[in-house]
């Protein structure tokens, strides 16, 4: 079950979210399609802004402690929710953190695949799958655009995964594909 969720659902959400970001930001998309900025940078910025996993399953305090950053106290056995997606939106780390900017110097400072020992073992494969799918999409449908405003897109109802329910688009085929 974990492999299906972690290896499929999250990758599908990462593909869809990167496509939404590129279609919603045509100037950023042009930097990618004109090869001014590598597609890898767009992926990292998309993962920073909206990672496919927003929270890790609940953890439990093994002892009483106080978080030094917030001063919040936890007692032994208390549940702790960890919202990893928030790291990509920290204004102390990222200038204008809500903006999609493929040239952002801090775009790789996120926890989309975890950090340290709990780092996702499929991160390299997931990145390759997303880059392959999105590169093919951009080649096949270079002028595609969202059929709705980005604010109208609805997220899947989940505490853990984060992606759009549907990504409605207007397809614009590459001229070579029309002739075939």
C-alpha cells in the first residue's frame, strides 16, 4: 500500500502540479521552453511551493519536551502533526514565498522528499518520472493552457497528499502532430 501511495499518487500530483504552475505562469514557462532555465529548476520550485506530500502521518512524543522555536510544550504520548509543506513557504528563507519563480536562488530548500534518514528512497525515480512526463507534455502541447483560473482548481481532500482533483486544460497541439 505504501509503495502504491508513495510511488504513484505523489508522482501523479507532482506532474499535475508542475503543469499547472507552468500553464498558470506563461513567462516562467517560456524560460523553460526556451531553455533559459532547466526544467529541473521548475520542478524544484513546484515542489517547494506545493509538494505532493504536505504532512507526515502523526507522530507521538516519547517524552515531555518544549519546542525551542515556538515554546510549545508537548507531553509524553501526545500526538504531533508535522506539516512539512510549510517549510517551502517560510518568508525567512524564501523571498515572496507564494510566488512561482523558476530562478529563485532558494528553490531547492524544501522538504518535499523529507530530510536525513527518512529521505524518500524513490526521490530520484520520482524526479525523473516527473521531468520525463512534463517534457513530453511541453513538446506535444506547447501552447496548452488552463481551462479555468488557477484559484478555481480544487485540491484532493487529504491531510497528507496534496494535488489537484482535476487539471482542466485547453490543448494546443504542436504543428507537426496536427499534420500526422
